[in-house]
C-alpha cells in the first residue's frame, strides 16, 4: 500500500498491522478502530492521524491511538518488524485459515 491515495477511505476496524503506508495520503480517512500495529507511516502522516484517532479494533483488541504510537516519543508504539523482541503483537493472532480458536480468537504458540 506504499504511495496509496486513500483520501476519505473508510478504514473502520481495519487490521493494517505491518502495512507499509509511506508516502500515502490518508487525508480525511475514517480510522475509528483501525489497528496500525507495526505499520510504517511517515511521521507527518502519523501525527495527522493521531489528531483524530479513536476506538479499539474488535478483532485484535488494540486501541487505534496505541497502535499508531500517539503521544509516544518513539516512532513506533511497539518497536519495529526488524526488532521482534521489542514488538508486542496483538493478543489475537490470525493463522492462514482464520482464527485458531473461534471462542477466544487466540492461537497456540508452537
């Protein structure tokens, strides 16, 4: 999704974890409940989104503001994809077929 024009896009409750949104235009996008965990965004774009970010993603349980790193002095709220020890992925993980456990949405670590 690098260099995408997503003006006024409806990203409500979207899971955008680890997406690359550099040079993308999200002006006026609806991001309530969107999860941007470990997403790569330009700093000015992140700051603009933080001005109106709200909600919690119903799938991952992560706050939109937390996933964007709003109010955080670090560039990314959880670290970076290249430093997994600093990363804190959402509790609810997806496997390639969907959720591991339909009741809880949690996957067992193997």
